[in-house]
């Protein structure tokens, strides 16, 4: 893993952590989402500071280069996060539809009285 890639990982991880902490203070981010992003940033910092971890994992998985493994891991983690967010959004949409039906029924009952 090149020095430039390591520096970029550290810089963007620190920036991400700062933004997440700022959003928490402004109450614009839920704690469970914040925990994910802070842990994700810390994992990237650990991989940047200790590249031997990534090199060893690349050897074990027979990946051509540690950078490829790093990018593949990041993409996989973000795809899983998007899937979980889609499940959460679907759940919220179902609740919203039920709530809209309840409100419509309440208005109808109120109007007929």
C-alpha cells in the first residue's frame, strides 16, 4: 500500500469522524448510524497505520495487491450498509402508509359524525 494511499485513508477518516461528531452535536444523525461511521473510520485508520494487516489479509485471500483488497472491503461494507438502510426505509414506508390510513379513517369518522 503506497504512502499516499495511507495518508489519504487517515485524512479522510479523520474528516469523516469530525463530520460525524459535528452531526451528532447538531442532532442530525442517529447514534447507531454514528457508531457505524466512527467504527468504519477507525478501521481505515488502523489499516493505514498498520498496513501489515492488509498485506497479510491480501496474502491469505490471494488478492493481487493490498489496495485491491482494501477497496473491495470498503465496497462490500458500504453495500451491506446500503442494504440495511433499504430495509430500514422500507419499514418506515410501511409505518407511514399505515399511519396515513389511520389518519384518513379518523378524518372520515370525524366528518360523518
